[in-house]
């Protein structure tokens, strides 16, 4: 309806990987969709829209971020129910998407609950509703295209696995290519119709090719060999489950069909593997929340060592090295059975392989950073802090803020934040029998449903730093300042807030109120005085106060106290035993159930293990750091969360 | 719209030329992607945005359409207008472009629109109640303290800003309407940063500082006092300038399609972006469009290197990858250096 003209698919410069993945999915919906991960402004959504224009029968159906569960799955049509007193199913997005392409922009920001329902339908091809007195099912076969920006957090691995293919996009680097992108974009915006006209021939050619490939798809023969090769490639890559093999085969079929071939060849399988494996390779640490790891097959340690010895980090060599492995994989099936596959000349492969492994090279850095986030995320699993959903910082909130995703029956007595749509749906079928007092609809107490809202929150990290005259105070302050600012600066952790309390002489001071601003932190932390005695208890007590004050403002905040001290308390403002008092303060923290981390800076020859005692008292994680630096501090904090 | 709140005249704002130009450019060319104005309190940020209302051009719209649909652009029309246009049953009226406020406290349903509850209960029918995004179509959407906006509202803004369409799938309502707006945000960076993704959505960014010159500062106070004493008289004093600027903007709007550029400039732009390590291609596209709009504003038919240089100053600062311990001051000067070197 809106946006009849779309930037033509064929006019998009570069981005061949996304184009391929989309075309193959349109040819063969069995592939199971594609997840496109990458920077903003890389034509992701234009391409998704564009590919639909290349077919006659595929439409783009959108799943916006504001979607509520009833619209995704479908629900009772309350208009009909009021008028006729019967429950009629009103189809939702999953019905609309049947036979079409379902596009979810920013899929990583979607509520877990919706993602789950979505992927269930995607893999079963059916939407089953059993609720609110309704029993209904309908087919829901669609090509799922998701896009995400990893800067905003990852997707859970079980969700990742449901996407058939995975493509990572990057902007073009070549200046001439970049210039061409701008030229076409400006051309298009000046006159979209004329621009489309200019590309008409290529649009028609491409859509004919796709149409032909769709017809030919069923004629593509999958030999045992191909299956075995797929299996061994998957095995080599250390992927979990069997979905990967199936996806590779289905993708390879689409590739062959697009090429007008009826036989699969080795290159098809390899090409398919490039798209099907990256997000499925198991992480070394087998982290349950692991992000998309690099699209490089996991190698045994021995091989890695060997590789390092032989080739260092040269990408050329790496690809050759890995090439050998794939070759091995190819050889196996060939030995075991008569090969129906065309023998592939070695030089033909190299090009594809180089891409494959260079692709792996490029993405090597990124996951390391996301990996940290994965560790951050796991905190909610411990259940000590909140009833979070396990995904970092996305949680059900009891406040009136947040995104309305679902509804529920109110717990007795508590009726606020009414979900009016759900309430109407519940009440609707009974309207024919109710007294209505000139209204169209009468609502009983029992009809009322309330909203379930979700909200994303980051951690609020409060550093409590010992600035007393003990050794290395200056250096310590520098390290903490560095860590605080990097945490704020790091785009991945934008939702985190940081505050800092310093204790020295006779009191504690809130030198940086809880903030998200890098600028403010830099300003406030320019000069941090040190020296004097160690009023540890005052520092801890202030931290509790800051957390309590924060909770009043934001009920859902996730506070984390990071104590940096050797535990040698030397001052009590009440003239009591300073350490005893600190222990008491620590007990308060424990009673408030605040997540705490102790960074033990005790560097003296005879260790008194005071910080350890405090940590035990607070039920805190403790790290002994010899050489306190911003980096080590950040690592310790993120390990603990 | 209430007209009784007297708006400070745009042309009476002392100094802040960069901010003023960025706003004007976005009025001339709504496809630039808006502007984010960063700065301390009391630097006339909000005043400037609100003052813009007076200078906004008139344009055609389908009568009584709540999305202000353009009768000549069926590609971006709502379903009702599309129907009307097809059957030739509509009237065209001239309306002024508006500044629509998005308050920081706005809830998600008010922003995207929702089920009309009154209608549902009285009539038992589903009806879509339009939200702020509906009003914002073809207008300026202004978010004061944009950095304090709730995350999920930001998500929604990103969603519709991307395609110029607002798709509603909530509370039993399924509806789509055009939502192409110029996003203008103001913020005080001391109160927290913006999410990188939202930051990238803003075509241009301006950092404002208080005026340093004593004479200028005195002038700021004098004008403000005059305005508060007798706003009518004050307005009259600037009538001439206001009209002139509004005319210039109108002319630039008409002239913009005729502005052309040398292909070589595109490569210079690409080089600048690559040298500065800018993500994606939006920076390149916006830089060229901004340069074209600057040329149109000056009534020039050809984009010059100087235009590109000027555009770079608005487009790049917020798009460079920020690293910890980076001094933003250094960033600013390195942009200028690199741009100067490449543009020659």
C-alpha cells in the first residue's frame, strides 16, 4: 500500500551475500530464512523489500517492534463477538505471512516471548492457538528474514539456530563503489519511477531467473554423496544438532536451481555452508548464551598450534590450511561410495574458499567483544538480582513503563494498567446476554485483563573505592576512573550506568552520581584527592543509600556494587572497631540482596584476608588483582556479572 | 494549534549560526534526516527549534487527512487518501508544515497510536486512534531531551524513521500509515548519551556552546528582555528579516531539484568517510545531500568543494567510531584536517 516504489534489488551495489541469501530463500522456503547482522545503513531492509518485488506471489509482511502477542498469533475478533455473540478467530501476522516473506527489523530487540512464538511457527509451518476458549490452527509457511545490529545485544543461540542462514554485512570500503552507492541513491530519490524504469530490464531478467529456478527446484537431485559431504562439513565445524545439514542441502539445491543445474556439486555445498554455519558453530567454552562465533570451523588445539607455527596470521595461509581440511572432508565420502558428483578442479574452489575464510578472519574480532556481553548477561540466570528473562537487560517490569507485550488475569485486588483490548475480547462473546445501560459493551469484573510489560534496563554499577593513604591509591584511582569511563563509552553497554563513591579520611563522598554520561564522568573524575585514613564502613553504607535512592526512581534497576579495597578499615566515625563496623555494613548489603563484587587490592607481604572476610559477609565474588588496571578491572567486573 | 504563545523570532537569535543553518537545511530538504543539537542548558536550543515554526513553508495536502497526505505522491499516501485520490474525490488545501512535540514522558501507545477505547466501548467496534507519529508525517518531530527517551520509544522511532511508515500491530489493531518526518532532537550531553543507532539516524549534528563574546552576550540579554516586555513590538522589529528568510527557504525548496554536482565530489566524500572510519553508507549519502542543500540555499546550481567541506562538519562528528579515552576535541580538529587535506 505505502511505499510502492522500493529501491530496486538489482540496483543495490555490492552486498552479494545478502542478495544471495534472500534469493535462495525465495526459491526454496525450506531453507528457513536468514538473519542479517550488521551496521546500520547497509541496505538491509531495502533488499528484503526489493526481493519480494522480484516475484509475483511473495509479499513482504512486517513484524514491527510494537507488536503485541494477540496480533502476532491472532485472537478473538471482538467486533464480531459483540455483534453475534460468538468467538471468531481473527487472523494475526502469522496468517498474513503464510506464503510470504516475514521481515523483522531489529529482531534482537523483540520481546523473547514473541521471538519464541515466531520461531515455533517458522519451524513447524503452522500456528496453533489454544487459548481463551479458542482452538484454532492454520498453516504459516513463510520466509523469515530478520535483521539486527549486534551493537544492541545478541540473540540467544537457540533462536539463532532457527534461522537457516546467517549473513554479516559491512559497508563497502572501495571509494569508487561507495561513490556509486551515493550516486544511485540520489538518483533514486530524485525520481523513483524513472530510476525503476532504468533498471527494468535487469529486474525482469532477475525475476525470470528466480521464477525458473523455483520451477526447477523439485528436479534437483540430492545424491548420497552430497548428503555425506554436508554432514562432514557440519561435523568438522563442530555444530550442534542436525538442522545445519538440512539447511546446507536445501540451500545447495537452491543454488543449483538458480544455476540451472539438476545436480549438486561440491561448490554448492561449500557455498551453502558459508551461510549456514557461522551462527551454529559451538563456542569453545560452550557458553549457553554464546553469540554468533566466527564462521570458521573449530579446529583442534593441535591444528591451531600447527597453523600458528606454520603460517602465523596470514589470511592466505590460513585459508589454505583450512582448505586442506575441507578437502579431507570431501575425500571421505568419495572413498566410501561411487561419486556421482562432478570432480571439481582444485583451482575452481580456491576462490570460494578464500572468501569463506577471509570472511572468518574479518569477524574474528567482533565476537570477542560480544562475548563479554554474553558473560554480562548470565547474571540474571543466577536469580539473585531479579526475575529477569535471562536475556540481558530485558525483563518484565511491574512499573507502568515499558512495552506492552501480553496480558494476564489480574492477581486479586490489583487492577491497574488494564489491557483494554484483551478485556474487550474476553467480554465480547457474552454481550448478548448482559445488561448494557446504553453502552455497546458491558464489562464484568471477571473480564478484566491487565498488561504485562517488558522493559530493558542496564546494570547500575557503583564503584566504591578506597582512596586512603595506603599504597598505590593514586594508581588505583586512575584504574577505576578508566574502567568507569570505558564502561560508559563502550557502545555495547550503553544501557549501563555508573557511579563512584570514594572513601578517605573521615568520610565517604559520592564523587560521581549514577549517570550514563561519559562527558559528565570525565568532568567529575578529573581530580580525585587521595590520602588519610580508611572509613570503609562509611563507603559501604553510602553505596547502600545510593542503591536505595536509585530504586525509588527506578524500581527495575539492577544495582551492582564494586568494592575496591584491601579491606584494612582504619576509621570509624562512631569510634568503634573500624573493621567490625565495615562487616556490619557488609551485612546490610547482603540483607538488601545487592549484587557485590570485591576487588581485593591487598599487596602487602603478610595478607590479612580482610577483603575476603568482607566478601564472604556480603556473599560477593572476590578477585585478587595484583596489578590494578582499567582493563583487568573491567574484565573482573564482567566476569562476575 | 494554539497561537497565543508568542514564539521568539528565529532571526532574532544571536549567533549560533551553525545550529540555525542546520535547521534551515532540514526545512529545505526534509530527506536529510533531521538534526541533533547538543549543548548545555540555556543555549537557545529549544528556542531555535520552536522558532522554526514561523518559517516553515506551506504545502499541499489532502483536506482533512490526519496524516497530511500529499495528493501528488500516491506512493506515500494513507489508504483512505489513496482511495480518494483514485476516485478523484478529494480537495487539496494548503497547510503549513508544523513542529510536532514528542514529550519525553510519552507512552508507546500514544506514540504509535492504539485502539480507540471510547469507540470500542460505546460502539463495540475497533477503530485506530492515531498517535504522535501520525501527526508527525510530513512535519518536524521534535524531541526535547531526546537522550532521556525510554528505550522502547526509541525503538519505535527507529522503526518508522527507517521506512517512513508506521506499522501498528497491537491491541487488536492492524494498521499502516505514512510517517515520514524530520527528526529534530535537543539534548544536554551531561545527562547521558544517545544510543548509537538513534544517533546515526540524525542526518546532522550540531554542538552548541554559549556565546563567548561579551558584546554578543549583552545582546542576547537585551533582546530577551525586549521580547518579554512587548513581544508584539519585538516581532515587528524582525518582520522584515523573517520574511526574507522564509522567502529564501521557499526559493531554495524550489531550486533544490536543479542542483547538480560533479562526480568527482562523490569520490572525495567516499574518501573522507573511509579515512575517518565511518560505519555504513548513510554518512556519504547525507553528506552529498547536505552539500546540495547548502548550494540550493545559496542559490547556486552547482555543488562546490566548499559545500562538501561545510556538510562534512555536520555529518561526520557523531558517526566516527568512538573509543574510550578519545578526546572529542581532538576528533573535531582531526575531521577538519582530513577533510581539508582530501578536499584540497
